């Protein structure tokens, strides 16, 4: 489903983005760390190609969270060709195992408390090994759980398996162990729930300003939910940030 944000972009969208970022800088520390993370990667389709084209144009880096069971060697060859092989611009990381919900009650989770811990750890290990085998040196030992949720046992398992960091939502619970830094996203581009476009844009700008003000803006992308207005919006945002 396409976010309401991209059904009615105002003509002054660029000015609104600039104002939001400038207010964040003025009311914060005058600088901020910004990173983009694209989830649900694995299929080299037209939308992925268009997403990559925007980042190639801006030359800004992008974290690519890859679902291990979606990736094959031919698909990775295609993905690498699309990204032009610029290894320093992309961080290929692990995104769960098969992106499957295993919870019977509550919010969706692939690595939730509803699963036996040994099965969670085995999926982590199988996913890592599959990506390492296909990607080789291109794989980075960072983990993003599907739906940005996972159990404490998963977090400890990631540390034991040698992962360097995890990336979930800001203030996600349970807290990650100190040895496994959590590099969170706090700005959502494409899975927003607001129905009203004006409210959606207002909330997005608030998130952006707050992230900049606090010194960290982690921006989450789902390219499967993008339409042409959303690519226009992303192009504006990347250009301003650059």
C-alpha cells in the first residue's frame, strides 16, 4: 500500500524539507548523523533499480538489508550490476532469514519470544552463512530484524555469532546488549499509517526535525511501496541532505 504522503505532495515540499532540517540544526547541535536503510532487499526489480539510481545520483551511502532466502547467486550478480559495484557506497546486511511471521498473538515478529531459542539462533546462523557464501567480502555483519522487532535471546545470539551491530526502531525493546550497538531508524518514508496526506507530511517533517535536532536521523525505505511521487520526494530529500 502506498503511503498517503505520496498522494498529494504540495508544491512547496522542497521548502518544507529545507525548513525542517534547518530548524533541527538550529535547535540542536548544528550537525547530525544521517543514514538511509532500505529493507526487504533481494529481488533486482525495476523499483530497486530506480531506488539505486537516486543514490548513485546523489552519491550518498545506503544500507541494504537483504532477506537471505530471497537471494540467489544470479540475483546478487544482478544487484551488484545495478549498484555499479561501488562497494564503499553500499552496506549489504542481513534482514532476518525468510521474513516470516511466527507469532500467533501480538505484533509480527520473525525472531520473537513465541519461537524456541535454538530455532531462532539456527535461522540467524543459516542466514549469515548463506549471505557470506553468496556475497563474499561484500557482506557486512550487521542485522536488521523484520518489522524491527526481536527477542532478547536473538540479540544475545547475534553477539555470540559475531555480529557488529543491530538496527531496529528508535527506543526498541528489549534493549540491546552493550556489546551489540543498536543503530536505530526513527524516520519512516514508506510504511506510514496516516490516512490524511497533510497530517502524514506534517508528522514526517516533525520526525525529520526531531532526528536532526537530536543528532541522529535514521531513515527507513521500502522501495516496494514507492510510486513516482515518492521517488520525486526522495530525490528532493537526498539533494537537500547532500
